[in-house]
């Protein structure tokens, strides 16, 4: 508990500093490149202060000449920082639409290229997926946790279909990744627990999504799930 409290004393002001820097950067650089550099700076500082080392395997499998959708498991609050540093190219996150309505912060996310998603049901949700697919086809790579939330026991939760509908609409390649070790550093069900350790991220061979519908889309989901599960450490 003491370690977690000391970490927060650094991490909260560090996050505010990096977030402010990132927001200001969007008024100078609308491409999102500087925004992403600020995210990398935030991630390095956050992991370093927590005593977390990062090991990456399979980064050479990632295509560099096309937009991609990265999909993987979600174990703790440190996953986002680790993934920022593990992926060797600039990518954006899908974020719930409500965040884009926050003054200044939401505007900067939009200018940086982050993609709003309506998580409800019905036509609004489908329209938001269509808009997201259009941005991805234009060259924006994105990252998704298809479980939708963090797993408390390390086992894969059922996948949400939204990410796979998006992949089908965008017709781009999916790169599965597996995160190990982050749950031992900071369990999702114990916010005040923190200890140094190593996060290992392994990338699997890319899986073309194409224009898959119905049963084929379900098969793609199973292939992605199998690739992620194969990298999980017991």
C-alpha cells in the first residue's frame, strides 16, 4: 500500500503535466505525432517510477506499410503504458464518445486522431463504427481490448463483437498481442497493491480481416482469441 501511495504522488502530477503538454501540442501539430510522443513520454515515466521493465517479442511481425488493428488481453492499469512503448509505430485508441465532449481534453483527442465510439446499441452505434472504419481505411492504426474490461483472474473474458465488426468494415489486418505480468504488478481488483516486475508483450502473426460477415466473422474472432490465448503464461 505504501508503495502504491508513493507512486501516485509522482504519477498524478506526471499525468497532468504530460496531458497538458499533449493538449497544447495539438494546436501546433495537428497530425497527432507530437501527441503520441507525449504519450510515450508519459508511459516511460510511469513504468520507470513503478519499477516496471518491459520485454517485447514478435515486433518484427508487425507490418509497417498499412493501417492495423491491434487486439489483445487486458490485465491491469499498466497495460496501456506498456502497449504504447511496445508497438513500434504510431497508433490511436478507440474511446467512448462521451470523452470527446469534455472541454479542451475532448477537443485535443479529436485533433490527435483518437476515434469516438458509441457503445450503445442500435443505429448510432453502427454509424460510429462506420465512421471509425473510414478513418482506419485512410491510414489510422488503432488498439482495442476486445474483452472490454480487465480480467481479474488473468483468464480471457468473452470477447465483444464490436471490434470485429469494425475490422470487417475497415477490411484491415488484425495483429493479436498477449500481455503477461501486468496483473502481478497491479491486480485490477486491488488498486492499492503495487510491486516492481516485468511486463511481457508478445505479438502474433497478423490476421487479415477482409470483408468478413456472419460465420466467417465468428471464425476470425476465434482465431484472434486462440492467438492471444496461446501466448498466455499459466
